[in-house]
C-alpha cells in the first residue's frame, strides 16, 4: 500500500478503535501448496495483550477448520486487512477547481504469524465475538444460550491469535485540503445525496482534531 506521511497514522488508540468498530476482516496468506489464499472473517482486538511493548495490536479470530487448513494457519506470516469508513468524493462537492474524483478511506494492514488456539481458547474467542457484536442490543444474546449446540459446532472451528509484527495504518481523509473545503465535503457526505456517508464525514472531522 502506498504510504504518504500526511495520511499515515501511528496513533495506537486510533488503530485499535478502527479495529473494534469494523471487525469484518480479510485474511491473506501465501501458502506453499495453494499460493495465495484469501478468506473473510470477524476479528476482535485482544485487550489482554495490548500493554506489552511488542504488541501494538493483537487480534483474535476464528475460521472453519477446513479454511484454516487451506491457509496453513500458523506456519507462516499472514496479512489481515481491516477497512474503516470510506467513500467516493465527487469533484462537484469542492465548489472550487481544479479537482478530480477521489476516494477517501481508512484502512489497517496487520502483519504477523498467527498462533493457533486450542479448543478451549477457540470457544472463548467464539463467545467473545458474540459478546462484542451483540453488545449494541439492549438485551444481548449470549453463546451460552445455545451452549450444547455451540460446543458441537466449535469442534469444526479453528481459533487464532495474531500479535502484529507490523501495522500499516492509513487515513486518506482530505488532510491535504483547506479546512473550509473539508467541512464542505463533510456536509455533502451528510446531505443524503448519492454516496452520502455520515460515518466518513465524522472521520474526516475527527482526524483534523488530532494533534
């Protein structure tokens, strides 16, 4: 990924915040037998590992056991991609020229070698994933409500922990534009017209408030 200083993000709080808010991830492996293997899955930030010097970001996740085997999970480094707010920016919205269309986005690339978890820890990852995703409901559903069934299907699942050896974080959010232009774009993204994205507008405002 092209990295430019103006769009580079090193703030660990911002990085973890994006991962928590956008847990749907893409896992990419380069395997000995199959070459590139790509899967999609939810991941969680493992807060128990965040206070050590070598753990800028630690993720946990799970795959079907057959999928994990295709990735040869645990035998080599992988990349997990997490996509935050993003969207199309029309040149019409700038109201000044010259401008061309662009795409604003936020993204994390998390590199590391996964640690394959045992069945007990895998079940804990499944339970924590449910708790995280159900947390928005006033009466969250818990995995224990289907405990026997959940334990049965968990036998076909492989959990993993990925402690990042490298994290590349990018927030391309019009930081190269004047503040009044950014606010104009944000208002357009909040207007309900095509490509509107209040979440992207909020990200554009927030990034400018960071020191």
